């Protein structure tokens, strides 16, 4: 078994980070969460993790935390994630996702951290020439969000060549669902993720769901995406950590998806089926920069990390997301 040492998780009070914290704790890794709570929630961090409220670019704080706890690996989730916002406010994204990642990577190098795992995105590909998308496809992001993430990947590539640190950039496709045991889920207000939005409609938090574009070159004309259960994604981080430790000479850039996609209408049909409701669909024009289909090739993560999906089931993803949405509704009633 791999020797356990403390892992610093930035953004661990957020949606995906909180699930990764659970997966790490479940696998007996000591965890320190660093989060400024700009979009995350203190209550989303389990008792068993140490919590530090602060910014990833506060180098004196970050370096003190690393030294105090003997951190040897960082998993970096903290960032800003809304693509349309990145178009109207690009500097926010270059600041929070790129410049602050630079500071964090600098703190890692200064303190001798050996391994760095980074939340990247399928948005680094832009509009793909080939679907399913292989990791070797051209990186041509079409929005500042994707560019801000790609720049961090490139910094990690160059820093790992110059310093004794290896890295893994995980390019997430569409993340959905919630912890099947009900310990965490997506709690962000105003989220734009389709399954989250549809579950909000199913629980009466919104009246309808927008379908953006019905004239894409796909089977039913709506956009196709590769939905990955957040717990399978969390598991990919644990496996990436083990792989970085097992071979310190190697770094990795890997897709995280199931290798097949569903259209917007297929997802909404599934939500209707799971909930026994007929959620109102409002058909609207395509949004600028929405590719017709984003589906991953996932051989690399399977072969290098021995990762395999355990929850590749759209109805199951929706059931877990819905159960969390109902919990959130109870929480807001009792608050
Ligand atoms: N949700 C998706 O489908 C998706 C897809 C691809 C990539 N990602 C990436 O995954 C990561 C996590 O996304 P999420 O959906 O969990 O978002 P989230 O907003 O729920 O989580 C982000 C967390 O980071 C914290 N944070 C933000 N800036 C910070 C800073 N400067 N210092 C300290 N903490 C900070 C927030 O408070 C929050 O807890 C992001 O980097 C995002 O770009 C998400």
C-alpha cells in the first residue's frame, strides 16, 4: 500500500473538491482543505479534514500550512468556473485561475511539494475536430475560462521539467451527480449545469429548463455531452495521486469522462423518467461557442491509472443529484 502523507486540497469546500476530500478520507489520506469560501461552504468539509480558510495566492499562509502539516501533494480545485462570465470578465479568470495558480505552484516549489494534481477541463480543446476527443487533440480554447486553465497546464509542464515535482492535469468533461451516501452534492446557487438545473426544476426551485439549440448536427439536434458521476471523478484523483507517487519521473494529462454522450433531450427524458414528472422545456437559440458534441476518449486514464467507471448510468446520476437537491431544499426550509 502507498505510504500515506498529508494532502493539501484547494477548493475542497466546493462541489467536486468536497467529493475528492471524501474519497481521500475514505482511502485513509490525511487531508487539509484550503478554501476562501467564495463559492464553497464550510459545512461541505467533513469533520475528519483540517480546514484552513484562505486564498491559494496567499503564499505566506500556504507555505506555512504546507510546512506545518508536512504536505507532499497538492490537489488544486480552487478556481472560477462559469464560462459565460469568463467571456465578459476575462481578467477575473486570468487572475483567479492562472495568476493565483502560478502563485500556488510557486509555493509548492518553494516548499518541496513533490506532486501536483490540477482540475483542468474539456474546454481546453475548444471545438474538437474529432469526437470522441483524444488527449493529443489540438488545444484551441474558445473562451477565457478554457485558456486560463490551459495556461496553468502549460506552467505545470514547464515547472515539472525544471523542478522535482510531477503533475497530473485531469480534463473533466461534464461533472454531475452527488455522493451516493448523501454526504455531499452540488450546492452552488445559480449553477448552469444541465442535470443540476433539471433537478432544481423537479424540486420546484425553478419553473422550466432551457434547451439551447435544436439545430446542431446531432441525432436530435441538441448538444451532446459526456456526463461523469462526481464520485467516479473523485476516485480518479485518488488514482492519479497513487500514480504520481509510484512513478515520480512521469506526469500526465488525461481526459475524465465515460467515452459516450447524451443529448440534452435524452438527459431531460431521463429526468422525467426518474422523477415521474414532465419538466417544462423552453427551446432557445444556441449559445455562442457551444460545440455540438463533447465526448472524451478515456483509454489513457483507464490504462495508466487502472481507473474504471463504477457509476456509468445516467438514471443513477440523476437519482443521486435529485436526492441531494431534496436535501438542499430541506436545509433551506429549516435554515
Ligand atoms: N463542475 C464542472 O463540471 C467542471 C468541469 C471542468 C472543470 N472543473 C473544474 O473543477 C474545479 C472545481 O469546480 P467545482 O464545480 O467544484 O466549483 P466550485 O465553485 O463548487 O468549487 C470551487 C471552490 O474553490 C474555492 N475557491 C475559488 N477561488 C479560490 C481561491 N482563490 N482561493 C481559495 N479557494 C478558492 C471556492 O470557494 C469553492 O469552494 C474548478 O477548478 C473547475 O474549473 C469543473
